[in-house]
C-alpha cells in the first residue's frame, strides 16, 4: 500500500533558526512528490514538485530535495509568517492522478 | 485569474439531510479531484473526474456519496442522508491536462452535521 510519513508531527523554532522537515514514502513507483503549505481554515497552497532523485527546488527561504526514499523541506532563517502545516504528497506510478498525503508537520516560528 | 472556487464555504446539515458541495476548477483545467480532511487526519483522496467522466472513485464510500462533473457547470459532490461522521472539510483541486502535474486546491467546504 502506498504510504507517506512525515516527521516531526510538530516543530517549534525561533525566528532565524534553520531546520528541516522529513517526508518518507513507500510507493509502487514514484511519478511525482509534492509539497504544500496549509494555513488554518484554508486549502493547501502548492509549493514544489519533484520528479526524480537528486532534484532540488528553491523558493525564498524554502528548499525541497528528493532521494529514492524520502524528501526534505529545508527552511533557512524562518520568519513567523512561515508558521503553517506543511504537507507532503506523492502520485504513484501506474494509477490515476490521485495524491497520497502524509499527515503533515505543524511548524511554529516564534519571534 | 481566479483560482479554484468552492461553495458554500460552510454548510450545516441535520442528520438525514442531503449535502451538495460545488467546485469550479481553475480556467483551462479539465481535471477535478475531491479530497476529505477529517479532524486530526490527513487529506484523503475521494474521486477524480474529467468532464462527464469519473476516472477514479476508489476513495469514495460505497453508499450515500456521489460525484459528477457535467459538460457545463461546476463539479458537484453529493452526500445523501448525512451522518455525524461526515463532518469534515471537503477540498476540491484541479489540474491541467498533463499527467503527474501539481493540483491546485480550493478553500474547502466545511460540513457540520448536527
């Protein structure tokens, strides 16, 4: 069964304290891995797509990387406005286009 | 340049009533997906539709739930005879006609069953 596990479940950082979020996956072939950000009461906001091991994407303070078994979302010098739940999802090969989501990491950045 | 639109944003129903949730995809997108997010749970896939076709409904409960995406108008997720366990946030997403591409989500409909 296709599965996505995110860790930690929750993370508290001080402003400027860099860290990484982990997403490990077990799928029958990976078509794509996606990172989203979700604020309370809102829909997920698309951040990155990664397709193959070794690929990296960057956007402002965020950088996503991909290996054959996991992905990392690195947050450099975070600010309070980076506080949100970060969701990882995969699209397995051979199936429909459905996304299989992890439960997310709730990030809180204190000023 | 509107994003995915969903309405209503909040819906309250009593047990046994019907709930209809609407989703208009982004302009130019022909693929629609519905997901459900239960409290303290992750997003779970329900159904994937293209215009007038259900492509994958493997995540839909076998009874009371149905979905459509007609030639004209929004996609509809319909829940008949709602029960308290149906209380959740329901999200619609859309994508363009390219395999494995990112999905863009709407703001969701929060269904409360009394």
